């Protein structure tokens, strides 16, 4: 489990831990039913106080990311019990909510951009994307990708959009 705690951050450690666990669940690195390390084991691994881990775990149980099983460790909640925020209806809404939440927790947009980029680069690619203006090559590749036009109704695939968002966040240091 790849979790990093930044003791110099203004963001409370329990929030750092909780949000990284949410990210692991959202990116399928932790699947429904996977057991989390015990509170004391996680505290030992991260070299933080066990009450901090306990608070983070309790928060995730309240938010329905984790479930308690009687007589065993906490496990990742089944997907059907995960409730997305009510105002999230699209990928754009999800990204906007993530940016707002990161800001409210004290993260800069630069640190969010860097962490998302780091996580995306660390994840193995699930596809290869070819963006080419030449119509013949697009047809050959079987991708009828049309670049989005500003103000137009056409939209780029989520991966392109996310790359655009990440690059646009850069000036917000």
C-alpha cells in the first residue's frame, strides 16, 4: 500500500491518510472486501500515532469508504455502498469537486497537480492514445478523434481532458 505522509504539510495527517486511502480505492488499488492493516500496524508503517490512524479509519467508515466486519479488520466497502457526492454527475464534476476539496484541506493546486501527475505516471497505462490531425492516420488507427473546439459541443476523451486540466493548473502555483 503506497501511502506517503508529509509531516511538514499544513494538512492534518489524518486527512492525508484518509484521502490517500480514498484514492487507492477509487483507482482500484484497493478493491471491495480488501482488508486494511490494523490501526497499530498502519501507525507502525507510517510512523504516526495510532489515534491518528484510528481517526482516519473512523472518518472513512462514516463516509462509507470502509466497512467494519465483526471480529476482523476494516475492509473496503462494496461499491454499491459507496456514495459519490450529490453534486457529482460527470467526470468534470468529479474533478471540480476534487479541486475544491483539496483547496479546502489546504492543498495548493500545484501540489494537487504534482500528486495527480505522479500517480498517473506510476499507474500502468490501460490504453495507448494516438492524437493525430491526419485523417488517414486517424482512420487507420480506428480512432475518429476530433480535437475539441473552444466553445464547441465536442469533448475530448477523459484522459485528454485530464491532461489539459493538469497543464492548466501549472500557472496556479
